[in-house]
């Protein structure tokens, strides 16, 4: 049976929407699940700056690189850009509320938890599945976003901690996790 044989007939007959249809494009993008990260740092005056990002991916083992995409209209990225060290935390499955908070109003982003502040300025979310201390490797304009390339300088991780997954504009659990929860 081909993949097309498994689709309902109405989905096969539906016309393609033009890529300029923003709603259709957002819906198509939401079909791809992604992990969600926090990108944070401490400022020279001791203040904390951070944001959530769902457009994050691994890039390279040698050199160790990851990337994220930041809206050009972001007011937070310019405050993070010049940091010597950035903390990237891969959110754990139970950190959906914290992820939303770090995407919300800047004055409220660090309320309700005690972040882990490193001597170099990287700030991490406690309990995350991975922490990556990174430095900026490059920025590349890409439409209404900037692709940010980060070099990983140091890290720690726990693959036993389930990650937070963002799909169809909501947080979801991995299938393996659901299968274990159903027992």
C-alpha cells in the first residue's frame, strides 16, 4: 500500500494553497514537530535575558553546532546576540508552562523558578533534558527571520528525561512515553 492509498480521498482532492497564504503556511509548518529550547544569559548588571525558541536544530558534530531561527522583530535577540556565552536549555516534557513564560512578557520570564547561572554568563533552566553553553558562530538573514548558528562550548544532558515537543501549536508527548504511561 502506498502512502497515497492511506490518505482520505478528500485530502487527495484538496487543491494546493499558494505559499503566500500565511494561514496555510503556518498550518503546514505546524505539521512538523520540533523540540523547544530556552536561550538565556545573565547581563553584566546581573539581570537575566532569555526567550523560548521552537525553530531549533542540531547542525554539526565537528565543529559542534546548533541553529535556531529568530524573528527579525524580536526585541530579545539583540540583547542576547553580544553575550560571550549563551545558555541553551532543551525543555523537559513537564516544562510547558515555563516555556510559555519565557515566550511571554520580558518582565515575567524568570518568575517562578530559580535559573542556573554559570560563571561565563550562560543561564540554564533547571531540570531541562540538556544544557548547552554556546557562543555565537554566525547569523544569516532568511526572510523575516535570522538563522543563528551557535557553537557548543560545553554541555550536559540526560536522554532519560523526556523532551518537550511542539506540534500543531501545542505541546505533545512522544509516542514511546504515551505507551509507557498506558501500562
